[in-house]
C-alpha cells in the first residue's frame, strides 16, 4: 500500500465550510486588485480608468497602465510567493514560527541581490536568479549545520536564526563599505514595490509560475511529513529527500519575491497560520488558499501604504512589520503549539 494512501488527516471543524472560505478569498482577491488600481494620491473614476487606459500618452494611462496595474500584479505575485514559502517551511519544520524572513532565507536572497545592485548594476536582469541562489545557498548552509543524523526541524530553526543574524551583519558591512551607493538600496531594504514596471513583471512571472507548480507537487510529500519522521519512515517514505525538496522550493519562492520587492517580512508567518485556524492543516486546501491570502494581504497592504499616509508613501514592508511583529510575539507567548500540525 502506498504511503499516501495511509495518510488520513484529522477532520477539521471548518472542513465543510472550506468552499465558503475559498469563495471569500477569491472575492477579496478581485476587490483587492480593483482597490489597488484606485488607491493612490490621485483618484480616478471607473470611467476615467476605462477611457484613459486606451489613450496612450494621457495622464491616466501613464499612472494606471504603466504604474498601478504592474504594481498590483507584482504585489499579488510577491504575496503569493511569500505565503507559499512560509506555508511549506511551517509544514516541513512543524513549527508555526518558521518563516523565510525569520530563519534567514530571505536575508540570504537579499544579500546577493544587494551585491548585484551595488556592484553589478548593469546585470539587474539576473536579480531573480541571484536572489534564488542566495536563498538556496543560505538554506543549504542552514541544512548542513543542522545535520545530526538527520536535520530535526527545531535545530533548523535555531541555526536559521543564527545565520540570519550573520547575514544581517554582512549586509550592514557591505552598505558601510559602499555608502555612496546606499541611497538607492534603502527603499528596497525597507521592503516595497514602488517604482515597479512591466519589465519587473516580465522578469519574475515565469519564475513564479514554475515555483508555484513545484510547490503544489510538494503537497504529497508534506502530507506524509506531517505524520512525523518516524511514522513517515515506517511507511517507507524518504524523509530527508522530501524535506530537501520542499526547502529548495520554499527558497526559490522566497528568492523570487525578494528579487523584486526587497525584504518584506511576516507574510509567510501570518497568512499560513491564520488560514490553518480556518481550514485546518490539510495542505490540499491550506497551500492554495494561503497563496490567495498572501496575494490579498500584500495588495491591500501596499494600497493602504501608498494612499493612507499621503503625501508620503510608506514602504509596505514597514506596515507589515507593524502587523507581523505583535503577531510573532503572540505566537511565542502561545508557545508555537505543535498541536496545530496534527
């Protein structure tokens, strides 16, 4: 009997209402994308937008078509990637505190991205690939240092937090050594998608689609890992191979997001945890709904960050840190209960 046939998820109290939650998230996605088009220091009516988009060279066309539409789409993609990455990491490590930003994966991607932006600005087209390599190398270092007859999840988290601190120090040192070029990097470090264009969308869209597909292929692996290492091994499952695959996919997702948005934290922490409370821990539902939830959160947060604080535009990473910081403290106080993963 295949191991996947043996896996039986505990029925969740809201299991029968999952379709309602799914429809709600789809509606919120549509509303979020529309809100993102209207939000900003300049307000336009629906009629203005519909007519202005068709008039190349007009103010409405430049603002809506050239700026807001790619920004909204990129925001949704970034949020989707971060939420998917966090969902996978939390499942692999069976820890609600796992997040690509907290364990250092995003910081590794960010360090390589900063190196490219400061030292090799003529090669910005390689930013997504460089960010992924940074995230991947960081993940492999964490995995290697965590290895002790296997890589237990708790050890991965502790090593990841330490590596995150080291990468933060390296990033600060790099910025001090190239202080004359830091100004252009600071908004990126704060985390935001201001100034993105269709070129940025074209740069990440194919990477993102590929990574999301890989994430969905990983659902069968993660459902077995949720049983615990010993049970998975008894079922004939290669635990370390599955864990390695899922960590690689999560680093790819984080690298894609970081390459275009900078260091935006807590999306991968908050979204999976909240949806786990609503739909349970069955990754056939949790992963796709987390993808939608992450996109929704980032689109709404970005729209609020650029419209509610006029005349300044607050980087969305700062706004999400105000949201995610207290939530992280709540999880620590709660004890990061493993029961959430059973």
